[in-house]
């Protein structure tokens, strides 16, 4: 299925959205870890990575990215967001968890489509947005 095709009919997507979310979670974790290392971080890598890969962080970034999605990507995101999957972790609201699942589903779908350039573009935007949010929070917290 190409990114520019007409939206699939209900049930026409062959993969289970849980599988896309599972793969998308791994793709996002690896992307974040690589960027943290490339950015020169040596200490507290796990804590720093968690600030990017947690459900609340993913939900925050999706609020700013959703308008940049194509119609097809928005459809896949909504499929993941609306799926009845998993138990909401204690550090996230149900809304945050579902938005994060939508993001992971989208990334997993893009990976399956071999849309690496688009996936990298979205992940880079997400990473930079979260980085800026964290820097602003750190700056405002020190004042």
C-alpha cells in the first residue's frame, strides 16, 4: 500500500495495529537512544531516554505533529489511538497512553511501508520538539 493511495476500507489493513505499535515503540526507542549518544550524553542515558519515550512525552509531541500528517498517516494514527490495547501505565493518563499508542502505530506502519525518509522526518521533528520542550522546562525551572 503506497502512502498516496486512497484510504483503506474498514478492515482492509492487513496487519494488526498492535504489531505496528510494538514495532513503532522499538523504532522510536532506538531513534532516541542514538540521538542521545550522538548529542554527547554520557550519563543518565536511561533517565534521559525515558523523558522522550514515555507516553506523556509522546502525547505532547503528537499534539504538535498531528497537523503535519498526511490523510493516510492520520488514519493509521487514529487506528492506533482508538485501539483497545494494553493497560494504561501509572505515569500516564488514558488519553496520553492512547495518543502514544497512535504514534507508535504510525511509526510501525511507516517502517512496514519502508517509508524511511518520512519516518525519519517525523521522528526528527518529534525529537526536536521534545528537546525544545525539555530545555524550556529546565530553563523556566531554574528561574
